[in-house]
C-alpha cells in the first residue's frame, strides 16, 4: 500500500473505533482481507462503482440532462455523496424514511418520489423541509394538496412540489387531463406550495429485455407524458422540472427531449435482471456482489444427475424478485442457484465440474439489487483482494 493509502486506512479504523462500531474493521487494509469477510455479506467493488458513477455522470452531461439518482438502490449516504460529487443535482428517495436518513447525513437536493397523504407523514415532511429546505415532494390529488398547504402555512413554510403523472405503470399519479387540472388548481390556490414541475416514472418498462419492445412501450408512454405535460403547462407556463426515467431506459429517455432530469439508480450496482437487458452505451459493470459460503457438501454424491452443495445464504440474504443469482467465482460460473429456505440455497453444479470444498467463499451477482441491499446493515468496500472501507446502509431499517 502507498503511504497515502496507509494513512487513509488508519483514519478509517480510528473513525469506526471512535463510535460507529462497525464489524470487521480490523481487516481494513489487510492483504487478502476480502477472503476473510463474513458470509452472507454484501461487497462493493470500489473501482467498478466509481466507473459506473462516472459513466452516468458523463452521459447526462453529454445529453444536457440533469441527474437526480434514486438512492433506493443503495440506501447509503456515502454513495450518495459520490454521486453528488460527480455532478448529480440531488437524489431521489422512494420513502420518507429514506429521505430523513439522507437529510440526517447532510445530503441535499432530495426529491421524495412517492406520494404521502397521512397527517403524521405530512408533518414529518415539513420537519424534513425545515431541515433541508430544497426537499421536493410529489402529489397526485387535491386532498393531500389541501392538507399539506394548511400545515405548511401554519408552520410558516413553503414547499416545492411536483405533480406525479401516471404514464402507464398504474401505481400512482394522475392519469387524465381532468385529474391533472384539479391538482394544478389546488396547488395554485395554495400560497404555501410552489409548483415546480412533474414526475413521470414507469418502473416496469425498465426491465423489458427486448430493446424494440422497450422502445415501443416508451414511445407510447412518452405520448401520454407529452399530452399531460402540455395540458398542465397551458395553465402554469413552462415548468423547470420534468423528472423520471431509469437505468433500463436512460439512453432512450435522453432521445425524447422531454425529461429535464433522470432518476436512474441501479446503474451504480447492476444485477442479474439488468444483465439480461441491452442497455446500449455507456456500459455499466456489476459492482455489487453477495458473498456466501459452502456449508455442506454431503449432497454431492446423491443418486441422480443433479449434483449440488449447500450455501449459507437464502431468502433472508437474496431478494427473490428477479432471475436467480449468478455465481461469479471461477470455476463455478456455470453452476445454477436454487433457493432452499430462509438461510440456505443449492449451488447446482454443471456436469463434470468438481464441487467447491466446504468453507469455500463464493460471490454472486444478485437477483435485484435494491431489495437485496435492504437485507444488510453494511457494505464491505473492496479494491482487488483488500477491504478498503465499510459503509453503513444508513436508510436500512427505515423501510
């Protein structure tokens, strides 16, 4: 290690021992410490992560778009800081809990992308707004608009809001011009609210594997977005923000000339689902890996064609929504994965391959990065075979 690297490692050890009390800090900077990490655990390839962040930042600069990446992917303020340092204008959060955790970590430019309607959450949002005044909220109905306006006015605050548009996903958002008009009028009648734009996100389209089909669905949805946006701007004038898009459509989104900012999130990590999708350029790398151990080899000699060993990582480690995890450790890349309960899984060996020995550590590309990260308290950051840092998943446990 260089003198600078040694100094950084010493500082990190001191920081953790001073109060954060993260596990396995004694391994920081040690050669081959990657092999000594616990299982199951999540590893982040520091260099691949950095390249992914830089590539998306360069892409948005070149296309004239702003980037407000979704942190539901990583729930980690340290990664959010890296994205902001690379040029992101802020971050997107799926839940109020995530937004509070990021604000507590000093992150600004927060957009809360899910509608909130209950009294307690609206009050929490206003406390968050007092802490981070540039925090934005999406709304899709006059009723919560009126509730928020009354609370904000009583608190002496003014909230910047976006109208959430449903362009085909049917999860939240206004679907018709009449609904959009009603929300616009409610916001315009609320002196404590300022309409800054719209949000239009369709999650399912991000995962359509066939590029032509993805283009066709996107074209249809952009038509719906254009109509709703034109109707809103007829009574409001030009709005500065049109936020949406994602990792799966980022290249297509940039060609539409409608979005002003992208909410892509998964590009920092990638997963088995995105690995089957043609994303075009720039390419993104798998920077997130789940490390598991072989805990039993007693099934290797069972009768029949199928030969497998047992791993210590099941549904409490890997999220289920997506393709099966993919083994990335040689020479078992052709082995297949099968869940076997909360704490275990089968690694089904390819014909003719030798089984890994008991205790062998294996690394996997996860099914779906967002919910998998939510299973863990920490990310172990590695550079080659060395543990370089440990990052808390700040918003984990805050749903």
